[in-house]
C-alpha cells in the first residue's frame, strides 16, 4: 500500500501546486519568465548549432577528406597577414613537378579561375566564375555530367576553346534551349559548350553551379598567366595523409629550391583545418549561450525562491491546519518542492515550445538550417525542474519548521 499511497499523495500535491499557480496567473508568468529566457536561450542556440553542424558536415564533404590543397596562402590566417603577402604564385610547372615525383598522390589537379561576362544570343550573365581545369580534375573530383562529355586530353593540351557549364548557367543563359554544341562568348572569346555539370547545390550559402569550366591552358592563353594556381592532390591512402603532406612539402620546397633554413612560402590545406576552426567558433557560442542561460536561470531561481517565501507567508494558516491534523514535515516540504519544481518545469516546457517555433522560422527564412536536438529538450526540462527543487528548498524547509499554533494565529 505504501507505494500506492505515495503516488496518491504526489498527485494531490501536484493538484494543490497547480491550483496555487493558477490562482495567481500573472505572478506565475512573471516568476517563470527568467526560467523561460534561460532555457529558451540554451535550447535555441543548441538547435541552431545542431542544424549548422549537420549543414556544415554536408557542405564540407564537397571539399573531400582525402584531398589536399596546395595554395599560395593558408585558408585560415591566425597571425600577421604581412608575412604571407610576398609569397610567389603557384605555377603549372610546380604542379607538373609534383605529379611526376609524388609517390603518395593518386591524382594531381591544378586549377585557377577568373571572372567574366557570359553571352548567348540576347542573354548575358555578369561576373561569372571561369575555372581552368585539367584532365586530372575528373580523377580528383566527382565530376558528374548532366549531359554532354568531359574534355579530351587533346582539347586540354591544344588549348581548344571548349566549355562545360554549371547547371544554373544552363538554366539562366539557355532557358529552354539545348546548350550542347552551342557557341557562347566568355568576354570577347567564343567557346563551344560540350557538357553540362550535374547540379551540386551550395557551399556555405553560395551556389557552386554558377561556374564555367574551360581547359587550364586555354584560360592561360586567353585570359593571362599572371594568376596563382591551386593544386588539388587526391591521396592514395587516407591513412597516410600526414605522410603525404610531408612528401608534398618536400617536393614543393625542392621545386622552389628553398634552403633548409627558409620557411615554407606555400600552404598545404586540408578539410580538418576548417573543421577545427568551426568547432572552436561553435564551442565559443555554446559557452556564451550557456553563460547567458545559466545567469537567466539563476535570476529566475532567485525570483522563484522569493515568490515561494511570499507563498509560505500567505498560506501560513493552511500550513498550520495541515500540521495540526497530523501532516508530517516531509509532507509539507514535498508540497512546496513540487510547487516550485512544477513552476519551473512549466517555464521549461514553454521555452522548449518557443524554441521549436524559432528553429522553424530560422530554417524557413534564412539559409541556415536549424533543428531542435532531443538532448536539449530533455536537458532543458530536467535542468529547469532541478532549479525549481534547488531554489524551493529554503522556502519548503521554512514552511515545514513552522509552529502550527503560531501559524493558526496568523491573520
């Protein structure tokens, strides 16, 4: 019978708590406001970061975990920019040197880009990225075509004026026309479209389908050679990526005739650098949100303690009657702890519901994905209940210690 009796008592205390809270709706709302703001802050930021994590993982997968990038500059500069500004351009000769010497590279694909105007009949597009690639690009990247074909080695070596267009270029420039075999103008140069790349989507909010690909040597011949390359290297064995980095570093230093005392005047970048930087940024955001949320919960908890003390004073007669007819101290403590934890739990539930709608709005109105993780919902509700219990302890103990005779005299 004891467990059944305990359950009945528990539900009775919840009913009493709800009646007390509903009797003072405005006071209840104002009291829970701190809890709502605290939990809302933590859960909302968790939902945004959870969505960003998912989106970032999808976006960064396009970069490739088994691909290394030899660039003139590091992707992320944490120190003085001026130490990098005089670095020499990365050349096609250096890319060919690495290709002929590297034992760990499966494929070496140099690339560079410029921007120009595209024209087809009466349609034109401004400031479009024109990317020069080699035959190896098809080996490094998953270069899938919607229609048409890839460049042949002869077209690349003989600087033919042929082009593969991105999916959005086809939609915007050609509309309903079939682009294959059509002539387009890139700046003042005429090119023949031989292929359309499959739709790829976006990286970091920017479309990667508004691109025109032409042979690298053609880009050099028609748009000038005074531009630095990016060399993409596909690693044969992902488990040996660190060895590959050291090998590439050795051959780049050899190609540039650097002395042992000379610092590297190039950078080898990889996906992991972006992941590490992203984690540092999001962890900082988490800590800031946790700090703001905890402060709000602390303020809310103090407010709840004050209101519960007021409630104890207002209900002295009720407490006196209950103690006079045999209510034990633990029963009185349980009643007020349940009331304070119910108050905080309601605040936590309201915050979780609000954060869900906020995440929906963010997901629909911005390019940033957002989803409420289950752990933040459960954690937010449990933590808010714990705040209620913690800050309700002192008022509950004060109520339990009350002398029933003095309590009954209270008016």
